[in-house]
C-alpha cells in the first residue's frame, strides 16, 4: 500500500462519518496520551505535558516541536418517544488539533514552551425534520487555546510549572427551527472574546519506578458579544416579530483538577492512572440575550443544571524496539448531564473509551504518533414525563440517544 | 517513513471499515395490541370525530381526524382498514371553511371564508345537501350531532343534519344515528358524543339551544354504549371538556379590555347586556349591574366571557350603532312571525334604540348571544360535570378506557402542552392547537388527542401502541 492508498483510506473516513465530541470537552491534547486513555498528569511523556501537567514539563528530557490532528467521527441514533423512525446524524467531521514547542537548556532546570490546542468543541448536524428540530438542527462549537508555559525543576525529583491559558479564538454556530406557527429557522453565529485563565501543576518522581502529579486548570467563560442572528423563512405576516439581529451569550467552562500516577515497572513499560474532576456545575443555564425581541422575548433561557463530574483514565505504553512503541488505554467518563435534562447539543451520558496507539521513531529526532479512540456513550433515554417533571419540556425532546465515536489521530514530532 | 506508511495504512483502512459498521441502532419499541382487537375500529362522535376544523368539514381536516390517526397507529398492532367518508379531491373544500387572511394593524386576525364545493346541487355547490357517500365507513362522526339527536328518526333526511344525511343510505332514510352505530359491529370503538349538548348553548351565549336534560343525555349515552359493546367490543369513552377554556371564549374579552385601556376608557364604564333567549316576544332581560371590569382580562380577572363571534361588534361599544341588530335581523328574518314584518318592528319588539350607546345603555344593550355570563357558565359547568359523571359510570360498568378530555384540556389551558419541544397552548392561533373557529382543534390538536387516547388505551388494555409525532402536524396556517 502506498501514499495514494493512505489518502484514499483517509478520504473514505472523512466522507462517510459524522463528527461529535465528548460532551463539549475534548481530551485529545496529545497524540501519545490519546493512545493511553488520555492519561498524562502523572507522567512526563513529551511536550504535551504543558496541557496535562505543566509541572512535568521540566522533566521532559527532549526539547522539540510536535503537532497532532484528530478526526472526531461520531455516529448517532435517536428515536423519539413521540415519533416513528430512527434518526441518524448527518455525517460531519471535526478536527481537534494540538501543537507544542518546548525550549530550554539541555541540562538546565528551566523549560519553557508554548502550546496550542482545542479543549472544547462540538459538531452535530441532525437529520432534516427530526423531532427535536425546534431545539436544535445543528451546532458547531470551536475553541483554540494558546498557552505559554514555564516549568522549573526544584530538585531532580520535584518540578513545578504554570501556564497562561489564552482563549485565543472561538466560534459558535447554532441553528434551530423556529416554533410554530411562525415557521422558518434561526441561526446564531458569533466569535468569542479573548479570555485569560491559567493552569499549574506539580510533578514528583521519587524513584525510577514511580511518579505522581497534580494539575489544575482554571475555569473560564466563553463569551460571544454581538454575534449575528440570521432568521429565515418566517411567515411574512409574523416576520416583524423576529427583529433581532445581534446576540450575546456566555458559556461557562469548568475548572478541572487532575491527580495522576505513573508506574514504570521496567524501562520499557510505563503505566498511567488519572482521576479528573470537572466543575461542570457552573453550567446552570444557557442564556441568549438579543438586541430586539424574538417573538416577544429579548432573552432566551434554557436550563442545563449540569453537575460536577469525574473521569477515570488508565493507560500504558510498551517500547517494543528502539523505534517502535505501542500503547493501550481506557477511560470512564461520568456525564455532567442529569437525567431528564438531556439536550440535543450534548446528547450525553457516561462514556467508556478504549484507545490504542503506536509511535515510531526514525532515528533520534523525528517520530510519528498514531492513535485511535473508540468512545461508547451509553444509551440515554428520557420520557416526556421526565421533561415535564423537570419543567423543561418546552425546549428539548423526549426519546433515546445512542452515540458512538471513533477518533483516529496522527502526529509528528521533532526533537532538537 | 515509507515503512511506516506501509504498516500504518492498512491499520487506518481497517479503522475505516470498523467505523462503517459502528452506526448504533435503536430497535423499534415492540408494539402490541394487548387484550384489545383493533381489526374493526369504529369511531362514534360529532364534529370532533369527523375532523371538523376552521368552522367547516373539508378533506384536509378529515384526513387528519383523530380517528384516522388512531387507525394509522392501530395498523401497527393488527388494526384493519379504516374508511372515512372523505370528500373527493374535486370537492375537497367540503362544506367550506375559514382561512386566515392576515392581521390588522392592531394584530387582530382577519379571517376569510373559503367557499364549499361539496353541494350535490350544481346550482349551489357551497350549500347542503352534500354529495352522498354511501360506501361502508368506519368514521361515523357527524358534525353538529347532540346526544339528544341520536334517537331522532329523520335526522338523516334532508330536513335533518346534512352531514348525517350525506352518509345515510337512500333506502333507510329514517335510520337513526343510534341504529346506524348499532349496526356497525366494531371490535374496537371510540365514543366522543355530548359536546354539542352543552356547546350549542354556550357558543350562542346561552341565548339559544338549551342544554340537554340529564336524563335524556344519560339514557341515550347508555343505549349507545350498550349497542357498541353488545358483541364484546372494547373501546374508549371520551368525556366532555369544559368549553369555557376554549379560545372561542378566551380570546376576545382580553383583547377588548386591552383596547379599552389604551383608549383610556375607565373600567368602571357600564357594560349592559341581555340575558336569556333574544327574540321578539321574549322578556329580553337587561343585565345592568356590570362594568367593563367584569369582562375577563388576560390575567383572568372578571367573569364575563365574550364569544369569538363578538369580535366585529366590540369596536362599536359606547357608540350609537345598530350594526349588530341589522345583522341579527337578517339572520332571524326567515323564522320571524308575520307580526314582525320589518326591522323597525323587530327593534321595537326587542326594545332596542340604536341611537343610544351600544353596550352602555339599557336601550341598546350588548346581545346575550355574544356574552356567556357567570350564571350561564355555571349552567355549562354543572351540565358538563353531570354528563361526565354519567359517562364515567357507564364506561366503568362496561370496563372501558376513559379519556378525560375535561382534565386534559384544563391542563392545556393552564400550562400549555409541549410536543417534541414545540410549545403549544390554548391560545387562539398562536397556540397551534385550536383552529380558526376557536372551538375545534387543528391537525396538531387532533394528533395530541389521538396520543392521549393511545395513552389510556395502552393503560387499560395492556397494549403498546406507538404515539404519533404531533409536531409533524400543522397548527393554524399563517399567510
């Protein structure tokens, strides 16, 4: 098989698969970590430590640059409680990516670096005329974070680090059909303001066989100010009731705290275990403010009432030859979405993830990382009675969601 | 590099294959008939059962009738063919109906009549008698029929109800509705009769069409249910909703109050109306102790309900106007006695002076036909409660499912009713559930009714009939 075939295989993936990402938090920040169930806080694997635990960066021996890209391909089935046929998502793909460059003296105590990654995102296109169309027909959330980072090895065993997290670029595009009898559709399209946050971590490696780390990433808000409201197809006699042209929205992003452990029984085998706690309870409601009334309302409120959630990750890598390393891992991810509160933009539930990866080094400096994740989101049902009991039947649909995602990824790294 | 590609590419291709097969599937929930047999479903009822909407019976409404939707769902669990007396495509406008033509600058709806085209006399296509439909049918809904009419011989003649006449065989012109349903031999039925026994009184503002006597109502209802269950058929008995909650009575009053408030008319201004039957020779009693504040506003304060048909006359409040009385005279003229030969005598007989302020003076009162006052509402509510109690007793005696349309529509009136995330309510036009006549549901309203019936059928008979997607059915069509 040659390059042409590879491109063909890749093209087939892009052309035939849909995209959806976990909740809207992505943990695809490093290609090696992706193959190991997403562990990393208790390890010093490579430059992606800037994301997983900036405290570990000083312990990463190499300096270098690395880039990775993933294709999030999701397949979903939905069956409404009040309705007939099974609905499937239209096929789309989103491409979370990451880039890191790490610098510093080869034997010095300092390391510095810059990371660029996409920690939050989601893309879903529902089938035409699906039952929940007035809740959502499509969503495309993107975010790009840039993080200058410094790390300092206090001793040979203990290092600390911190990064300035810049929410550099983000966008939201959300579309839904307008409630009857007005008909038509509404599209909200905007870019987020630049926001600042931080992350910091401590890494401790008391022996060759054991390491441990803790890291924290601050909460942030994704804020869109003056996004565009585009309204189409409202019946003409009601069109003047839909006068809004601009919107503001704030999407709260959780703070996350992670504790990670690393175990190295032999030189060739590394095992990692991470527990992550995300303060999703910040996300209580989604409020859009409009510059003019939409059917009599200048504010649209939708209850979310997320709860804080834990994620457990386990992974390992084994160096087979000088060049070849293989990885396996898995994760269990608690959903932040309560029963009877599921909305179409995050048709979420607890998820089980299995991962695999392989790296190959071509000489001392250049390497390639391939990873794959299989994400199984548990089936999630809610009935109309659940929605009515929670008082949220007016903006979401009763039924059953089932989502499976496959996330292949590919990375290059160069050390100097 | 090349070596890597050689090794990696098949892996990626494999991943693509895996992905192709990872589409999750959600099995269709198992549908079953439970202990019921839907092979021959017969729908018994009035306009609601016929699919009447927008003040008319026409093909689109028939196609979206709740019995048609039920039959469609029953087919998933062994239901048989279900035939309705559909108007043909060529006569699709049926009896004629209202359409929404637009809104006034104040936002009030403007309706227009779509002429009927199902008349069987070529010279009068918009009028009864209608082209006959004599094939065997399963939907026996007859618009306008009251429980008190079901034993009336000749109700299916040209002197009777044109919609029953339309489906009555030529060789049995005197067949009563009770006889017709007794011969229908269902395995399963829905029974929703009795609305008109209170509705006619209510929509005429208590001025005409007296409420059916309880004994008549109950005897006839019991006979009908006995006949339908004679061969062991199972079914649903639907109760009668309280008509005071429908847009026909809840729309105009609040709008009127808002208009008056904007015009700085004090709420203490008098509101004089007549009560009882309005006709020459009747007492035509004036009620003079009410003010504008007694008309129910948007917040539910005030007890007087104004009918949707009052809408054209409200702007004349407080002005010398004879418009209502002229319209009323034109309508009443064919049945007036020779002693009332013209409008002047007619007005004298009603003690009306059209030079006085309309609705404010005892000489030019607001007509009882357009007002449902507290006493009349109590009459309506008492009758509804009594009828529903007797229907419930009978249904329980026959171990039938009961659709409590009264509590259901009360719930809709207070809290709305979401269907798949779409917000619906009992509001006129914007609520999606009630058609332009303010009384009969839209296709979406009928779909909601079908779902509620499915719910009680599933509960009663242990069946699992799937619901319909009510949001896929339209509300009021807005231009």
